C-alpha cells in the first residue's frame, strides 16, 4: 500500500456552526409500556373494511389504527 505524503493544510477560516441540544431520547424512553386491556368489540363491516384498507396502504396493523383513534378521542375529551 502506498502512504499519503501530502500534509493537511489548516486555515483559520470562520465556520458557521452551532451546537444543538441533544434531542434523542434515552433508550429506556423508547420502550413504550402501556397498560392495555383486551376487549371484545363488534364493529360494523364498513368500519373494519375502511381501517383494513387504510392500514394496508400504510403497512400497519388495522387494530393499531383503531386503538390510536380511540386513544386520541379519549385524550381530547378526557
């Protein structure tokens, strides 16, 4: 292997840089632990078909979409 013989030339240029606050969460904050309760619920075929269709486009489980919708509803009125 050939070694580089060229030296790095440094200058006293002003660099436009700023330090930003660490915005990444701690690893333990990434573990979402929620108290969940399993329920049996009868929904209309129309509603389930809608969520299945939308979930397929987003590559996510339709049950998660329904749960998220109910959580948002409860948060806004709770």
